[in-house]
């Protein structure tokens, strides 16, 4: 910041000082001029006096010898002298002998006159007179003429001499001196001006300007250049200990404190920035930094027509690793695997931890032709066992890939598509899946389902259908299986196979099951009141096995409805029961305490261990419908052995998926207890079920 000369302190000070100085200078000069005037006047008077002395003798002689010519000649001579305006000589009675030039006579028009002043032997008198309307001033030097040239005669005054000088000749003489005085004053003033400017600039203005720019630098410059700037120290060296120096000293101290504190804050900020952009466990970029880099990569790719791939990575069975080996092992797995993936990448690529066991990659220059190679490199690095506390842990990942620009031109979409592809890879457990639009359709449908599921209950979009189960030997009705249905307002009918998994994943399965149990028991009560004393089979998600609260609430629900607990069968799939058999035994025992029966659903697909099967306190096995639907020699054998095994263990057997007369006959041949399938009855809404039940009963009553 620079300040104009007019606004600078030095200039302002100068104005005051100079104003003051000017007044004083004028006063001093005036006094000098007056003194000069007096001085000149007096010296002229002295000159007149000495003139008179040189003239006196000659005049005395001339008067004594009545030599008028001599007097005239004397007067003529004297009047030629520069300062002499005129001269005259009179006798003692003031009668004029002779006169020359400007003189005062009795006829002169005198305005005023001053008292006589004695100078030498004579005296000076000043006259103001008017001559042809102009005023003039004449100084008259009057001196006595004494005849002291001869020794024999006693000296005595014999006449008077007058020499006149004009005021203007004093002024003429003074003029020169005056000019000198004024020039002298001017030179002093200008010199003072410059000296003053120089010193105010050096002592005040420059330090202040430096101080100002130093203050400005505090706001604008970085710490390093602040540290290196020692301009102020230079002033400190030059200036003595004045107020300004004290101010600068205080400022320097303040600046040092600011530098120190700012450095600390900068350090902290750096740290905070690092933390805000990195994951603390792996030290890798986090979600924020990932998107930041993705944005940059995207812009560069748009500009230079480049390609890149986004990979979404999910760990295989990470939850199980955590549950089995502990969280420390889980952390080690995440760190090790992410490091291995990092090592397979180029330095221009990015690996980021998006949260939990989700990672993401930005692979520059990778397209459809090269992704397989990169993918395989990553997968083979991952499958190497990880050593943790002398145990080998085998981890794996599933990756979904999307490409720029084919699969999206904005970061969110690209990542979302990679994520969709990852879910597909996970579902197939194929390691690597490349995004396509079918995946998008499935994923978007899923999003809608998850989003709308909660409201589906409130809005009455859920329904329970019932499928009859028939006693194989007698064709009488054993009971019904409750099967859920969802009629979505835009997607239409959504099969339970699709939304049950999503409900399990989003923890909505509890709510859903509560609704199913209540509705089934309520409808069960209604059927009983219509004289249908039927068994009610309800499907139970494997997820609820781990939910201890569920059992106590189920107990309350069972108590709430006037429906016998021993007419309730809970179906648990074989796979969910066998995931954690010990836990299953424990939970099933508790459920049994409620008085309900337990059925193992989809039996034959879950590789049950016989030893566990024996220990499970169950009542029924349901042969998976795939064995009946495929129906070949192999499946016949499986069906026969399951029925044999179940009977050996004292369990009832249900064959579901019975679609034809042939199948009915077959399972009946093996002594299957209960049959269920489209051959008899499709799952029906309650009202239609009642109609079906009526017709069925009539038919068999007739037989
Ligand atoms: P699931 O428990 O094995 O149910 C039997 C499935 O087989 C039902 O499909 C039923 O409609 C179908 N089915 C019955 N007879 C035949 C037949 O003769 N041929 C063929 N091809 N299929 C037949 P749905 O209703 O679509 O249910 C599918 C699965 O959804 C169920 O399999 C069950 O695992 C689940 N689910 C249905 N309702 C519920 C529920 O309320 N809670 C729970 N947790 N799961 C349910
Ligand atoms: Ca079932
Ligand atoms: Ca089944």
C-alpha cells in the first residue's frame, strides 16, 4: 500500500511546520528590513555629516571673502554626489547666499516635519512636502559654517550650510539589501523544507510504511516468507529508542507470536486434513478423498478423451471372519488385503476404503479389454492365506466394475454402477462382475423394494395366502401353509423369494414376521370358528434364530389368540438351521417350550449332518420341492431315503411341489405323511381357501 505525498505524515507535518516557520520568517525578515532601513538611513546621515566637514572650510572662506561664485561652485560640486538632492548656504540670519537642486525654502509647501536629530556637528530634520500634488520626503542636514581657518581670529559661526537628501535615494540604497535578505530567507526555507522532508521520511514515514506492509504481510503471506522477512530488523538497527521503535519492537514480538501460533495451527490443520481424507485403520484414502480423486480423474478424462474403470470391492464372508477369529483378525485381514491390492496397482491408480469391508478402486486407462487381467491379478493376490496368531485365514473379495464413459459420466453414477455389479458378483460369488444394464434394472428394483417395504404393512399391501396340506393316506385336510404376498402399487406382484431376502438384510424381517404370525393366527381362529380345525404352518426366517426377543414376543402372540399352540408348525429352512447347528438346537428347544411344532423346510438342499439332525428337537421334514419338480430316478431315490430317514427318527414328512397325480402316487407309495402342491391347491386368499376347503370336503365325503 503506498500513500500519496499529500497524504503522508511527513508532508502534513511539513505543512504545519512550514506554516509556522513562514510566519516567523516573515516577522524576522520584516524586522531585518526595518533595521536595514534604519541602518542605511543612519549611514547616509553620517555621509552627509562628513560631506559637510569637507565643505565647511571652503564655504567659510568663500563667505568670509564674499565670494559668491565660490559658494555656487561648491554647491554645484556637492549636488553632483549621488545621495545629494540639493544644497544651500545662508548667512546667520538665514538669508540664502546660494542654492542648488531640491531644497526646502520658506515657500515650500511643507506638510509636516520631525524634530531635529543631532548628527556630527549638525542636525537632521525630516520634511514631508507636497510638490505638484505628489508627496515627497526630504532629509535636511543643517550644519554651522565656522571660520576656523585663521589663527588670529577666534572661531565663530558665520553662516549655515544645508545638504538635502531624498527619501528615494535611501530606498534605492536599501533595495539591494532587501533583495539579499529575501533571497536569503527563501534559500533557508527551501533548504529547511528538503531537510525536513528527508528526515520525516527516514525517521517516520519509511518505518511506518515498512510496518504497514509488514502488517499486511501477516494477512497475505505464508509463514515461511514471513519468517524470512527481516526488513523491520533493519529499521530497528537504524532508529534509536524512540516511540516508533518501541512500536516496531512490540509488533515484531507480536508477529513472532503469530508466526509461532500459525505454524502450530497449520500443523494441526494438516493433521486434520489428513485425518479427514484418510482411513485410520489402513491409512488409505477414505470416501471423501476417493470422490475428490474421482472428480479430478473424470475431468481429465473428459478433457483428454481418456478411459478409466471404477471397481467396488466387497469382502467375502467378512462377518464370519470377524465372528470366528475376532475383530483384531478382521482388522488384520482388511489391512493385509488392501495392502496387497495396493501393491498390484500402478502408482497413478487409487485404492480407497469406503467404509466397513467396502473398498473402491480408480484404475486409469483400464477398459473392457484389460480389466480381466487386472482383476485376476488382484484376485490371486487376495487368495493367498493370511497368517494371524499362527492361524491361516483365507479371505476373498468380490468386485464390480463400471467403465468411464460407457457406464456413466458422473462420479455418483459410476460408483453406483460398480456397486451394482459388485452385488451381482457377490450373489454369484464370481470374484469379478462387469456392469450391464440388466444389473441396473435388478438393483433399482431392489432399491424400490427396500424403500417401500416398511410402508407396505401400513398401507395394507401385504396379504397372506394359504396352501392346503393333505394327509397322504386319508386325503383329509391336515392344515395350511401361510405364504406371504405383496402387491406393490407400481411393480405389481412381488414374489416373496425376492423381498424376504431384502427384508432379512435390512432388518425388517422382524416386523414382517410379526405381521405374518398375527395374521395367520387371526385367520386360524376364523377357520376354527368355521369348523375347520386345521394345522397352521408359518415360515420363519433363519435370521430370527439369533433374535432372542422374538421368542418371548411370539409367546405373547400365541397367548393372545385363541388358537392351540400344538396346531402351529414353524418352518425353518435346513440351510439356516445348519449354519450354526448348536445355536439352532438351543433356539428350537426354546421354541418347542411354547408348545409349537417345528418343521425343517427345503430339506435335502442344506447338507445336514446326521448327528445334528438327530439332536434337533423337531417334528417334521419337508422335502424340498426341487426333488419332486425335477422328478427322475435320482430324485425318486432321494425322496425315498428322506421319507425312510424321517420315519426312522419318528418325524412326519411333507412332500411339497406335488403337481401331478403321478407324484401323488409316488410319494404315497413311500408312505409320505402329508402332501402339498398345485395338484391339490394353489396358495389362495382366505375366502377362496374356504370355498376350496368346502368343495374338497364335499368331494371326499362323497367318496
Ligand atoms: P417355501 O416355504 O418353500 O414355500 C413353498 C413355495 O412353493 C411357495 O412359493 C409355494 O407357492 C410354492 N409351491 C407350492 N406348491 C407348488 C407346486 O406344486 N409347484 C411349484 N412350482 N411351486 C409350488 P411362494 O409362495 O412363492 O414362496 C416362496 C418362498 O418364500 C417360500 O418357500 C418361503 O421360503 C418364502 N416365504 C413365503 N412366505 C413367507 C413368510 O411368511 N415368511 C417367510 N420367512 N418366508 C416366506
Ligand atoms: Ca415353507
Ligand atoms: Ca419349501
